C-alpha cells in the first residue's frame, strides 16, 4: 500500500504485524470482550454506557471516515477506469463480461439458497408463539421498512440509473446514478483528446491518489475500529434471538459458506487461474472489513486495494469491476433475499410453486443489483418481494433481530464476489493476474 515513497522504518511488535493479522486480533478481542460483558452484565446500565459512549462512537467514526471517501473514490476510480481502458471496444467487452458474471454467479448463489430452504424448511420449524413475539418486538421498524418499499418499483429502479442531477445523486447516496454519470464522463474524456480533457484526467488522477492516501491512513485504524464494532454488536445482541431462529440462521450461513468457500474459489481457480489459498490470502483484509462494517460501499476502498495490491489485478480492470461490483454485484444479498422470502412464505403458510420460486430467483438477481451497499440495504427490497407474493411485508420483523449478524456474513460474500469477478474478468480479457505472496501491509 502507498508507503513505497517513504523510507521504510523497521517496526517492532504490533506495528510489524500484517494489517490483516492485527484486524483479526481486533476482531477476536472485540467479539470475546463483548460476549463476556453480555454474559456477565447483560442489560446493566454501565454496559449500555460503555457501548453508547465508547465502542459505538469509535465504530461509527471509522464508518463515517470510510463513507466520506466513497463519492470521490467512485467518481475518480470509474472515470480513470474508463480512460485507462481507452478503447471503447475493450470497455464494451469488459462491461459485457462483468454483467454476465454478475447474472450467472448471482443466479448460482440464489439457487443454492432456495434449494437449502426447500430441504431444511426452516419456516415450518419455528413455533408460532416465538414468531408472534419477534413480530411484536420489531413491529415499528418492520412497518417503516415496509413503508419504504412503496418508494421502490422496478420502473423507478431502472429510471434512477440516469440521474437528473449528478450532485444530488451523490448527495443522496444514489451510487448507481453517480456511476452512470462517471462512466459517461469517462467515455467522453476518452473520445475527446484535447489539452482541457487531459488536464481534467490529470486532476481526477490526483483526486484518486489523494483518496488512496487518505484510505491508507483510515485503514490503519481498522484493527481498533473492528474491535469496537464487534464489541458493540456482541454486547448488545446476545445470542437469544440467534437461538430462536437457529434453523433459519443455519440455512443462511450454510448457503453463504458454500458460495464463498466452494463456488467462488472453484470459479477463480478454473476461470481466473488463481489458487484458492492465494485468493483468500489476498482477499482477507477486504473480507474482514466487509464483515465488520456490513457495507460493500464502505469496504470499496479496501476492496480496490486488495484487488490491485494483493491479488495483482491490473488497475484498469479492478477499478471498473470492483467499483461497479460494490453496488451491482451482490451474491450474498441476493442469496439472503431468496432464503428470507421463502422462509417467511413457509412461516405464513404461503405455498410458492416451482414457477413462483423461479420468479423469486429472477427478482433476487435483480434485487442484488438494486440493493444499496449499506447496512440493511436489502431489507426494503425484501419487503417489496414479499408484497408481490402476498406475504405480509411486516413479516420482515421476524428476522430483524438477527439482521445485523447475517448482514455481516452476506456483505463478506458480496465483497469476495467482487474480488473474484475482478480476477476472472481480467483473465477473460487477456490480462495476467499475479497475486502478491509477501505481506505488503
Ligand atoms: N449490507 C449489504 C452490503 O452492503 C447489503 C445488504 O444485503 O443489506 O453489501
């Protein structure tokens, strides 16, 4: 990462460890301390104070620092990505292959999820009184989410790709709109080679470099932030809800695990020519960041670093694929949407035929593209799908209590999927991908 231009000062101890090792330590310390405090103090006021005044603000600060960089990074990475590709034909090939990958691999993920829900039937195993209790507990939030789905329609989702005002799109978190604008800008800057456009591209390069430097500073805080985020979660969550919904949680985690640790490495090995070990070693920091932040967008800076500096994916491919992938390529989210819709259908006794399940699959693939890369981004999409099949959208309240934990797991898969896509797409357009073996961080 970007310290090459500084004389290297040998570090000792903690600072000498690779970043992902430090993050792993932060992760364990935070999780164990949180669980111990929960077991020991439960709902004690002092624990609430520690969470409210220490661990939560520290975690939030880290998230805000990452989010702060997302808009300039998305814009500059995409403009430069397109300009570096240079040739509109190659851009077309890259775009097409990325799209193909997104659709095919997301469909595999959702299929795994749907098959497992049909086999294990988690919705039929849940006692009605537990269900009612959970629904009553989360009714307020579930109602809000169900109301938000009104704002979502397939037509609006498609139209929103083209923003009427790019500044507004950036300000309101419409990243797809911002990406569309950046892609158009990049294409025009490639076609039109004047002094002015060259200066513009140089400036955008400056913005990108500055973002990377800022990110390397922010990422240095990751081990502490990860500890704080995990502490907040485990000290607050406890494990009761997890136990009540054990079968559902088990199905989601199993399906996510199969996609992350079986499907993706096989594809990366055979289509991308990179071994599973090297792939996961390179992806580790990004996976941990995704797991701790539950946000693909907040993880984007780390994803780009992992792709370029650890996996050795050429910049012109990684910038395009990973940046687009952070909002559009969501294996984990689509899988989760499918499992949850079927789980709730089972719970409410709504029978979905095979054909209807195929429609769910299709919508989930689109839902993976449409969901925002923020914590809980898929919930409004799930509420929309539930409504389409006559399942009460408020049923989402049943799973809200454990959503954060499952969000962490599915976001880790989303980001792993982006990195896998960058490796395979790079190889498919004739680039060589050579993962770095030495710890570079
Ligand atoms: N948190 C997920 C992400 O950012 C989106 C979701 O599934 O809620 O990738």
